[in-house]
C-alpha cells in the first residue's frame, strides 16, 4: 500500500468520526461579553447635540489692552463666560455650572488669546464626549462689535466642526 | 466571508456567526481535541466547551490568526480534561488511551479495528497528533508547528516518518 493510500484511509476514516455538536443551542445560549459603553453619554443622549451659545457684549471704551470689550458665554452643558479684551485676549473666565468647574481649568484659559482658549475649550468638550458625530452645534453671537463677535463665533464653530468630523472618521483630536 | 471577519462579527454580538465558525473549524477543533485525548467522547466534550469558550472570550480576539486562536482554545480545553483524567486514573503523559509501552505490542495487534486505531497504537503521541491534525484537522504543517511547539521542518519530517511507520504495519499485516 502506498503512503498516499494510507493518508487517504486515515482522512476518510477520521472525518467519519467527527461528532456533531448542537451548535445552534450553543449559539443561542452562550454568554457573549457585554458590549463596551460609548464614551460618556450621560443622561442627555438627545443633547449629545452640542449647543454653543456665544454672547458677546462689546463696550464702547474697549480700546485699551486689559479693558473688557466682549463677554462671551459658551453653553453646552458645561457653561462658561469669557471676558475678552479688544486685543482678543481672555481677561477672565467664570464657570457657570458645576460641569464646567469639573471640566475646565481657569489657568488654561485666562491670559490666552481667544483662539488658544477656544482650542482648549473645544478640545476639552471633545475629550469629555460632548462633541460627537451626531451632535448639532449652534453658535450664536450678540454684541456691539459685530466683526469681533463673528470672528470669535466662527473660530469656535469651525473648531467644533473639525472635531466632529474627526470623530465621525475615527480620527484623533481634529488638529 | 473570512474566518476572522466571522469572529469579529461574533465579537459585535452577532450570535449566528458562531454556526458558520463551527462549520469551518470543527475538523481542526475535533482533531486538536482527539490528538490530545485520543478518545471520541472526550473530544466531543472538548468541542462543546471550545465553542462556548470562544463566545465567552471573544473580546480577547484581536483580528489576528483566527484558526490559531481557536485551536489554542481547543488545546487548552483538551489539556484541562487530560490533566483531570490523569489525576483520576494515573495515566502517563502519552495520552488517555495509550502508554508509550503499548507500541511494543502493536505489531501483534492485527485486530486493530481501523486505520485510526492502527495509527494510534503505532505512533507516539506527538506523531499521532501531527498526523491527525494534518489529515483530519486539515491544518498545514506551519499551523501544526505552533500547536505542538516544533519547527515546521521537524513537523514535516515527523509526519513523513509517521506515515512510513503506519505503512510498515499495514503492509506487514
């Protein structure tokens, strides 16, 4: 008998012996691990929609550095108010609720340019899961210096949208 | 659909994927179990436990070599049963159904019921496992080498020699 015949005999005989188990029952009753929860949905699944309301109140005497020319209020669920000088620097920040106190560090915002501060704020919102691909982002502005207000609003809106886009593509932090 | 995709589907909670996984891997799982235990009823138990364990541990599957991952689970299940039985009945390391000494008398055992039985009685445990995994499990020598902890070239050589041994017994008979 040739080696090939031996191999075929073993294979044929062995395949006949394979038992059939009740895989349908196992498939329907076996314990599958629980799926991991998505990041920080909190109680506001609907309000995964991020609403950013920016209220800018310009003052007439806002020419000097250090003088507040705009007051910007950003409200998502964490809410905070920024006092901005005509030089686009954040003079002070006020946390308007406990979520904001928990999430943001005043030292990271005060003294920074509006651009750097909004970068930090949007980054923090993104990391905490407040900005998702299905979030609705609304930015509104009020105030006398419309040019400055619009520019600030556009910056925040633009950054938030980039983060949203990066999350929907499974990317990093939108930079 | 590839086997790794089926496992990832199972990981995503699609239970029906297990049925297809079973159809594609039952030969290999059975062969691993039988190779270790050399007992059909015990191999059947291992098969059941293996597919249950696949479900329980599916989170640990990272998308890599799917058959290797499944066979490793089967091997662990088989070894668990083997160790338990060994403690109970004091068998040697050569398998539940066989001791190394049995080989000496095999040439006289012309009443072996079938070719598998001849192989089981003729070969060492490692030789038998390699032959079984290759012919019945459908595994490649490279895949077997990982399961038995030997180089692929050694596996190929052991396999060839094992077939020669069986052939010699059959021809003599």
